[in-house]
C-alpha cells in the first residue's frame, strides 16, 4: 500500500524533517532524490494495480510519447501554469500574458485542454460576454504533480 501523505513528506524531506522545515536541513538535492524515489515507487504500484506499463516496453513508450505530445504541446504548459497560478483567468489576460500567441491558436489550445478535462470554461453574463478559465480538478492534480518537476528544474538550471 502507498504511504500516507505525512510518510511521503517525511521520506521526501528526509529524516527528522517536517513539511514546516527543520533546523538541520539536508541538502536540497537529497530531498529531490528522496522525492524521486517515492514517486518512482508510486508509479510502480499504480502500474501494477492498473495493469498499465509505465516504461520499457516499446508499446508503452509510444503511448507515453503520444500522451506527452497531446498534453504538453506548444502553449499548453504555459496555459496550465498561468491558470494554476492565477486560479481563474480571462481570455484577454491569457492573450496578453502569452504574447505572441494568436487569438486563433489560443482558442484552439483552450478548447483542446477543456476537451481533455484539464480546464473549465465559465461564460460570465456581461456585455460583451466574458469568459473565464480555471483548472478542473483533473487540471489541478496535473499542475500539482508538475510543481516538484518545475522546482527541480529551477534549482538545477541556475
């Protein structure tokens, strides 16, 4: 069985640590390594229970690449990250923040992410009508899963 959240946090942060921090913190790299080990164990367990191959087999590699291309295509990551950071964002705000994206491409990307179940669209009653986008529950999970990766990359690429 997969450990509870507190056990995962302790494992990822290291012995004697808590999510609030500790007086004697282990090196940050060690925390990421620990988190990677916990994440890898989680992947193996989910793969075994769900009978989903996670790597190594040629068919699995192809499926993983297809999923990655679909979800992380150009502009999708930016839209997910901005929506996650801002909680709810209008079309005009996204267009301005993602400059030089065209309105046509932005509309398509938003529709794709909505169809994949990562975004929710709300039409506000106003003149002219306004639209707000927010991450769905599925999108929130995706963004939270991506946070450790982004933190690791920010630390590694300094």
